[in-house]
C-alpha cells in the first residue's frame, strides 16, 4: 500500500503543490509514527494511523477544496482491497477528517495525526516549509504578498494548538518562538 499511494502522489499530483507534496506525506507519516510510539500506540492502531497519514492529502489529486472528504472517498474505494474492515476504514476516515483546519480531533489517533500534520510549525524548518506553502498559495492567489502571508501565519500560529500532551509539552515553545519572530519582523510584539 505504501508504495502504491506514494507512487500515485508522485506521478499524479500537480507540480504547483509545493507544500502538499509527496515529501509532506512521507514526513507526516514519519512524524505520526514517532508520536504514536511516544504515546504507546502500537500494532493495528499504529497500522491504521500510518494508512491515514498516507491518504490524508490524497484528495489533492482531485482538488484542494474539501480534499479531506475526497481523501475519505478514496479510502472507502481503495482500502477494502487491503482487507481493512468497515470499522478500520471509519477510523482512518476520522483521522483524515481531523486534519481539516480548524482541527477538531475526537480521539487519541486523530490527535496524533492532526499534530503530525502541523508538526513543522515547531521545527527549525519552519521558514523553509512555510515558504513552500506560500508558493503553493500564490498559484491559487497570484496577488498574495509576503506581508499578507506573514499576517495569515501570525493569525494561524496565535490560534493553533497542539492536541497531544507530548507535543504541547515538547513543541509549543518552539512554535511560540516562530510566532515571536514573525511579530518582531513587523514590530507587533
């Protein structure tokens, strides 16, 4: 399954998705596994989490708007061939839906995927990764300026919260540093 999903994204995802790319999908899957292990998630639940991470942005193959629901439709049509039960598929769909902004995860697995999806907000790669998102958004909004993008980022960072205790404890401080840096750029601190 891993190879099939990654290959499909690699060959068929539009090249203007600089942020929502194969690289992002692989990274989210890796971070979801990392966080799951920190939280003691294993076995079948870990497998379902990995599946959800792989499929969470596959809807971008069709369109950006409501891509989470399109990803869920793909899951419904593709996962039965991998012998996942209806209950498993519903869990995967719940995790995918938990990545929709604003995030509203309802259980531990959904919290893990939601946090893994936005983990970059608290990393040393924040500037680089957010530049990919800015470039992607400029495709859809050609008049979007860097100042407008930074204002959106400030608003997003001010309103974002990690859902897992592990990320709140270990990542929030780094995210706040990025927020302060952006605010200082515009003398907003």
